[in-house]
C-alpha cells in the first residue's frame, strides 16, 4: 500500500470506447485485458448502452423476492438454452465471487438435507482462484490470497493441475486418489475449466475435465465449473467446458455475462440439484442479495446474448485468436521469455526470474507498455493479453506490437 501511495500516479480513466481507454490527460490506451477480462464486447457497445437506456426508463430495480419481472425470467430461459446440457435452473447474484459462493452453499445444503450431512468439504486445484468471499477464498490455491484468512476458512483439499503432458498422468492419479479417499466428506469438486486465470493463465488438457466428470459420476459427487473468466467465448467456444464435451452440475458465470457493463452473475444448476430443495419451507435455499436479478443487469445480459448471435462474435473471434497465437509463438524467441501459450482470446508468457504474484518482472513491461499506449495488467512474472473478443484487427495488431516492443525495452532497461 505504501508503494501504491508513494509511487506513480494511478491511471485515471475518464472515458472508454471499444478497445480504447481515455485518461484524464487526454491520452488513449489499448485495453489489453478487457477491464479484468469482462468487457468481452468492448467498452460502451452501442447495443448494450441502448438496452440499458431503454430498461432504465421502465424499471430500474425491484427485489426478486416474491416479485417477478420480465427481464430476469426471459434471461433465465435464454441462458439455459445456450448452457451446457442439463443446466435448467438459474440463481442470480452480484459477481463472480458470489456466483461461486452460491454454488458452494447449494452443494452444502443439498447434501445436508438429502441424506449426506457429512459432505462438507471441497476439492480444488492448486493455483485455483474462485473469488474473494470467504467460501470462495477457501477454494483458492494462491497462497498469498488465502493465507490471511486461513484460520476461519472452510476446509478444502487441493490437488495438482495437469500443467503439461508430462505431469498429466500423475495429476489424474492424484485426483482419483483424493476423490476416492475423501468421497464421503466431499460436497463438490470445483474447477476453472481448461484455464486457471489468476494462477498465471495456466492452460491444461480438457481430458482432465472428462476424467473429473467420470470420477464425480462414479462417487456421486457434484462437479462445479467456475466459468466466470473462461465463459462467453474467452477460450474459443461459448463455454470452456465445450473443449471436453462435458457438463457440470453447477456452473458459475459473471464478467462477460453483462459484457462488463454491470455487476451481475448467475449460477446455473441441474434438475437434480433443484429437486433437492423442494418440500417443506425449511428446505428452500434461503439466500439472496438486494440486487439479485436486477432489471438493468438482466436487460443488458439478454442483449449480450443477442449481440453474440447477431454479430457472430465467436466465429469472428477465431481469426483474431489465430493472430494472438502467432504473435506469442514469435515472442518465444525473445531474450528473457521462458514459455508462451495461447488459447482462444488469451495469450500469455512467463518472464525469466522470480515467479509468483508479487514478482515485479511483469510490471516493468507494464510501465513500458503504458508509455507506448497500451494497458496490460501482469500477474507477477506472467504477461498476458485478454482483449475484447471483437477488438478491431488493427487495434489487436497494434496491441501485440506494443507488447513486443515493451518486452524488448523492459529487458534492455
């Protein structure tokens, strides 16, 4: 905090449009991370702005508790139509952390009132990041984020992810061993499918998801996919789960859910999960937030779905993803770059030197990029780009060139 207060003045953004940010000094910057991975359709998409305007003139807010409104009801139906098979029910919340928190509470309460009250623990990956609320923090495999609260966090078990082909077989074995060992105590296995974002854009084989689905089926265990980052086309298909051809019992979505315009999230559940809460009133899911399913967010989220279809966002992003992949393959030859990787609209590289979230190598690249007109937010020694899915090709090429120049300049400095 001291370095933040005494160091460089913050970037003060006064406007944003498309893939560009405008600061208080009148300088423009290419947004290299889509406002923390959320502005999948760019800033201020005119159709989203118009949907927000129209809804604001009719109904801004009403508590979704014994009250229904058109936008939340229609959104739930439309969302389930494009969700992985078997997800038929929607619970709204505020952001990615609360979407995960909802999934955890649903799993815990389901088992508590359906004959397995001993199932109170969760299984997650090392390096996982699922949010900042206490329940979500318990799943976290980034020690820096979890350590201050460890004494009060719910119990979680962490297993190694399959980071490469060499480690995958053993990772599968460890997962199977832990599930078998703790099956009677586990409420759910929680995964960021295919890519661990905050861990440093770490990719892993979709086969792991298929193994996870098979294990959960065998031991009658819930599988939760946190698609807060990976959903809405970030990895290529609409959902990262599609890489493996499997569906979870619970799916969490946020960020791109409203195109990054409003804080809103959803947790999708299977019919089995839903049925576990029927019966006497005490069995209901007594959980909710004031702004859950608010009309403004729901109207924008519905328009996001329409824009994805009308503007063929996923299809048009494919050649952009290929551009990112080619650019990062070229960066692998630069001095100081240890490893590169890409998937969909994600490109990432590791810099030589100390690793971890507090490593400063990436921030030297950040400073150089800012001077050249691009905003990058590194993860320690990991430098990455996650631009909007519809970023113009010229802007994408400029962003990738600034990244290359910044890597060279940071190394020279």
